[in-house]
C-alpha cells in the first residue's frame, strides 16, 4: 500500500466543526411525490457558483433503487411529522428514482457503529466518518480489506466530484492511485476550496451578555483570564447555573488559542523541538491541561462535561442554566422560548473572539477544504454505486446547495429590491424540510454559500444570524493577518507505517485528557506518564520515522 505523495506547500490542518440541523420521513423510507421543485431547474447558476453540468445525466431513465444511508440524526428526521411533505427531499428521490432507507446514527455513537458494521459486514450503502482527520490507518485498512468501495478513476460523468478530487488537499488520500471516499467539503464546489479563509466560529465561546452587563462587564473579554473573571461574577448572581457548559469536550480547544493554538486539532502534527510530532506530544500541551484542570477544580467548568451526551451542554445554555457555552452555535428560537425575560436576543448573547497569543499574534491554519468523508460500502454493486455518485455529485451543485440553504424560490423566498427575503414567517426550513436539512449534508457541508443568501423572515433568527455573521466576519479578517501554525496537512496524511500504527493515540489522548482534568494529578507529571505509555505503543518511533521521512522528502516547517 502506498498513499500518493505530493508536497502541499502552505496547507495546514484545521478540523472545522460544523453544526447539523436535525431532519426526517415517518414511514422510515424515502418517498417520491410528483411535485416539481420550483426555481431549481437544471443548470441554474449564480455569480461565483458552479453550474449543474450533469443535468443530462440525471434526466436519463433510471430503474427504481433503494439506498440505505447513515448520517447524523437521519432517523429523527424520518420520524418527524413533516417528513412526508418534505418537497425538496421527495423531488430528490424522484429525480434519481430512489427510495432512501435511513440507518440511525447520532453524534454520540456514529464512529463506534461504523466499526461494528464494518467488522460484521453490515455497513449501510452510504455512511459518513472522519478517518482522514483522525484515523487514517482505519481508512487504509478498510480499503485494503475490501470494506469500502473504490471511487472510479474516470469522474467525467460527475463534474462536481471531479472538481473536488482535484483539490490539492484531497490528493494524498489516494491509495495506489485510487480513492475510497468522497471528501465532505466545507464549501460547495470551488476551485480554490483548498485555500479558503478560516473562520474560528466552529470553536465559539458564547456567553450571556445580559448577565455579564448586570455583573458590570459591558465589553466582551479579550483574554482567558478576563473570561474567567467575568464568568465568576455571573455565577455569583446566578448560583443555579454552571459557569462554562461544554457541548462536546473537544470544544475546550477554544481555550488554547493564546497558549498553544496547535492543540486546536488533536490529530494534527506540529514541528516542535526539531521534530514532527502529534500536537499532544509537545510539552506545550501541559499548559493547556493545567488551564482546563484549574477550571474544573475551581468549579467553573461544568462538572458533568465528561459524562454528558453531545448536545447536553447547549441545552443548559438554552435553558438559562449556563453562563458561558463552548459550542459552534445556538438555536435562537429555543433560547428565546426558554428565556421569556429576554426581549432582544442581540442583547442577551455575546461572542468571545479567539484570544491573541502572548506574542500579540493571532495564529490561524488553512483548512484542506473538507472535514470528514462519505463512504460507499464495498458490498454495493456497480449500478448502485453509479446512482450514489450521481446523487453525491448533484448534492455538491449550486442548485441543490441553494435548495438546502434557502428552500424553494417563489415558495420559501423571493428576490426583492432589498435582497433575497424569506417567505417563511411561521416556520424554519428545518421545520418544513426536516429530511432535507439532515440528508442535505451527505456530500458537502456547503459552507461559504453567499451568492443568494436569504434573510430569515423570523425576526429573532434574522437578528441572531446578523450578530453571528458580524463576529464571523471579524474572525475572517483576523485570519488574513494571522500567522500560520507550525502544523502541516501533508504530514498528517503522510504515508508512513509507523505513523499509521499510532493513529489511534488521538482517541487515547482525548480520553486521557478528560481523566486528568477531573483528577488530582499534577498535570505535568500526568502528561509525562501518558507520553511514556504512548511511547511504549510506538509514538517515539513514529515521531523519528516521520521526521526522517519529511527530511528525506524536503518537507520543511
């Protein structure tokens, strides 16, 4: 086995966490109504967007086919009361003459379920995982053992996918010249996707601005210590609320931007003390551990962070039971319904910008243009593989992206002299199209879509989106002047057996970190003990091997 090797100059690794909306169909199967999706004619374009070049392919006569799909929240989506009337989803099924069989996974069990299904030969036809960013060895093993389907080398029939596989950051994922995955792009199709600007909103620090102001803090904190001080003050006035709720433990990486920003990706490799090593193998990690452990010991970090399920943290913030939350976003309607004393959401919600490092710099990394992957089970025959690739290609198109992001033109939104305005005054797209708002992210995250962005008709959502976008724009501006991290996307995807053998240590570090935080162990001693254990599992050999290979291949910091 040999991964394609190409030096990716300037590409640095960042795993971007994107929020998914939950979506559905009540009879547990996709339906194909006779409705036609308005405003979604094949070939529709917009300035700066791609064209659905494969319209002729989709117009061909296709035999009926059932496709089983596992994606986060799909079963809840199909169980939703509005699933059967999800016009966009029904039209999608009609377009490809398919019936979708949902296979339920959540953010709490997706990776374990995939491993069990792979081992038992019972994978769904299509499923999502994140092996390129966290477990490259598993991806290679699955490919070599015939668990996942090879992607055809000729993708001319799927122009959007062909463009995605042309991204520089995707090329190292080829195994002996063949791909066994479809990267789930952070953007809809774009030639420059592999060099998109970074937004740190995926690691947001959100706080109760109204509570902070009542405690005497009228400006968002700009340092970690100032955030802690403000949180303590809010906790004194709201003794029933936790200080810092965590939607997922990985979001605590937001607290590293000023002391060790590279640890923002546990799976990344960084150039440290003249060696390439996993970020957690650097002694700089101890400052990060010390910070988190102190938050826990001081009673500021939610004591339940290690045992709660994904989503529990945001639930505490929504219900007014948390002063600060580490997450990527909130649901403004849920928040307002639970906090009846709040008149305007923009007065109640504040965002903390990433902390500057001690040297005064804001450190950023350039993403590879994607996070996570879509796989096709090797048990799928060629005919179904072709249909799945048609589907994934279409889902990368401008036409479908617009439908997922905005709904149907003339039905859900319209163009006016004040811009594109939503016509949905009493429901959201998630309410109206529950299945689409889950399955719509099967191929791509569709971020960066702005050509025809629609202003929400529900005032509280529009107000929150405006606030969120303003902060996001500031962070993007910061990324333009920020300094690059000492991490390398190419090193992370390097074909090196010793490195592949220790890829599972990323998960081991996450577990060890959480246990150290809640323990009484000295963080430095605990980290040293952890590294000794990792070295016994091959970490040091992997570091030496990767460093030597990088030197041999002329890869520099």
